C-alpha cells in the first residue's frame, strides 16, 4: 500500500516528536560515579556558579588545597532554590553537602545543599 505525502509527513513529524520527548531522559546522567557516601566540604569559591549545561556547577578549594568540582541540580532547579550565577562571589567561603565521587583521587561531588553564611540553598530539597 502506497502512502500519501501528508501521511508520510505526519509519520515523520510524530517520530521526531517522540525522539525529542525522550531526549531529556537520555541526557540526564544521575548520580553515577558519586556513590562514595555523604560528604561535607568547606572551602573557598574559585569558580562561581554556572547554570549552563545539564547541571549547575561551581568549584571550591578546600583547606588542603584540593579544588573540588561541584555538580548542582539542573539549572532551572538550582535557580528556583535561589542559587543563581551572581549570588555567591568568587572568594566566598561555602560548605556543600552531597555525595562524593567513588574515586578518592577525584575531588568531585554532586551536592544537595550549599551553605553560604546564613543562606542555605537546597538544590535538591529534602523529601
């Protein structure tokens, strides 16, 4: 059976919509690799909050001189928590709470909470 051009066009559009709808799920990388247990790290912000990309990010340097790559929630969720790119200045002291990377030589954590002075940013609020 031969299909008409409108039928082929509709089928193509529907396939594209289905593929695009699944994209955010495929792009999300979860907590994989950050399963070494709960951590609390305090340090100085060396790279401020960025909301570009799949997740917000920042870097802090701890008292031992290790620079930690901090992964926050996705940009919109981090923003809703009040943690925007211009809130915490470089040089500020912060404490982060989350899950450490399973490799002890990798200073990386995916965090649920950032504390700066009296301000608390729950990027993944407690359930």
